[in-house]
């Protein structure tokens, strides 16, 4: 069995993989997480933005979300990780995905007569509008507000890559 933290993180990444698969998108992964990117998610083939538009994502998980107004306060990024997502000078847009998981791993998934249920829900946030931290440190955390309106769905994932994609394909929430 996996250690609880590794299990939780793996489930969060697999949750994103399932959504990308359902959206008809491809996921690739660097052989080493050197620059804060867990996955590249792309639309294969031509689009109005050129060939195979993509996004880069960092996947985080929590089983104890802290809700404040219309956002979740996430304190799980250190300053170095934050700087790998913040700012405007990335060629490929970057997002942080936050997957809320049950505290009990036995509740991550349930088979029902209508299909497989994955718990609980994912959200996304761009840190493009946030300035980087001067002299970032691994031992200092930074709070990120993740809007609860940014629910990670098949349609949302398509729109992050190409706004026109959200209107294509079967509807999925």
C-alpha cells in the first residue's frame, strides 16, 4: 500500500487524467518534475491557435479544504513552487489544479449502477496575474485563493486549452 500522502497525490493526478481522457485530450509528463509542471495537457491536431495547443499544470490535493467566501484558501505551495506558476512570461499557459479528496482513501471512488464515481471535485486557478516572489524559499508557504467557480470539468478543461473547444464534443460536467 502507498503511504497516505503519496496515495492522495496519485489519486489527484489520476482524477485529472480521467477528465482529460473524457475530454479527448492527451496528457504527457516530463521524466523529471524540474520546473513545477506535473502534466502537459493538449488537444491533438490543428486548432485556430496552431497545432496541438496545450497547457501545463501542477496538481495539488487536499482532504481539508478551507473555504472563504467564494474561494478555497490553499497553503500547500511553497514560494519556489509558486514562482514556477506565477507571472506572464511562460510560452505555455500554466495552471494549478486543486483536487479535493475525501479524508478516507476508501471513499476516493465508488462503483454505482450508473457508473464509476470519483470523489470529490477539482478546481483550477491561473497565477498569471500574481507577481513572483523575490528570493523565494522552499521553507516558506504562500496562500493561493482558488475560486470555487473554477470547477474542473471536461468542458472547463477544453476551454483552458482553447476557448472554442468548450463548445465541441459531448457535454460533460
